[in-house]
C-alpha cells in the first residue's frame, strides 16, 4: 500500500480557507467609520457631538456581503441626524444599505424666561442645558451667537429650546421707511433717498421706490440705508 498516496488524499479532505477578517473586528471598523461620517454631518449642522453613540441595526448576515472598505454616505434627508438613519455603503458598483441608530448628548440653549415676539433676545435671557438631543427639533440652536439680537417670530416659553425656525433677523429697514440710497460706481458715489418696499436685515436685498417712481433693488448696509453697486 502506498502510504504517501493515502496521505495525499487525506490532505485533500482537510477544509482549506484563506485567513478571514474577523467578523467582530470588521463590525468594529465599520462602526468607527460610520461614527466618523456622522460626526462630520453633525459639525456641518453645528450640532455638538459631546457624546455620540452609533448602533448598527442591520444583522450580521446583512453585513457579510460588504467589502472590507466600503465608501459610506448618509441616505435621505440630513436635517435630522439623530434617531434611526440609513447609511449607503458602496462596494464598487454595488450598493448596500446599513440601518443604524444615532444618539447624541450635547449642549443647547433654552429660554431662561418667556421670549416675546418682536423683541430682540439678549444673552441674559438664555440658559445652557446639557442632555440628549435625540427628541429635540432638528433646527435646535447650539451656538448662542445665532440667537442673540434675533427676533422671536412667536412666543418661546421659559425652558423651551430655541430653534432657527422660531427666529428672524433684526430689521434694519422696514416697509415704508424713507431710506438713504448710496449708488457707487467707477470713480463716483451718489447719495439720494427712496422709500423701502420690503423689510430687510443687514445683507438682505430689498426693493425701493425712487423719487421719480422707479423701482430698484439694493443691499441693506445699515439702519435705513441701502447701497447699489454700479461697477461695470
């Protein structure tokens, strides 16, 4: 009996596989990459990520078909970052969808007292809070400089988070105001007066009517002041 031949056939029956990337390690790397992606989205939306937690909801079986280094992006609207989201993972021409849950604890600002519509907000009227952002509105404001000197468009009750949708800028020009109009061009500057046809904050473009009845547009550059750039 040829024992070498028997040994050869026995070796053929031993399962052979290439070293695999451990599933747990692959999941950890994927979770870290998703956390980096979400952290970037939070920064874009000026949302603090003091304590960002990511949980992958897709099953391990669904993740098995992923390549080692997929290109990740958020799927759907990004206005609300927290809660259940879907991450698009591209492996070449193939697309995979990963379900995740995002939870964030951070700092945000609430009204320290009732903020009345039409009255500019001061820093003394605000209070800093730290807690879960998960159930809060998508447009919650986390930077106090985006709140102070703004005007509430509705009543904001004491303890209520301040959101972008509840504020407007302070008007520098009101409809019907007599305004100073500065027209500047190559080597000249002319100042005249007009009547505003719109409300406008600094930097806004408003319409106004000249003394001759012409309707023009200009940029609000000061209190009751509009500038027209006539550079060629």
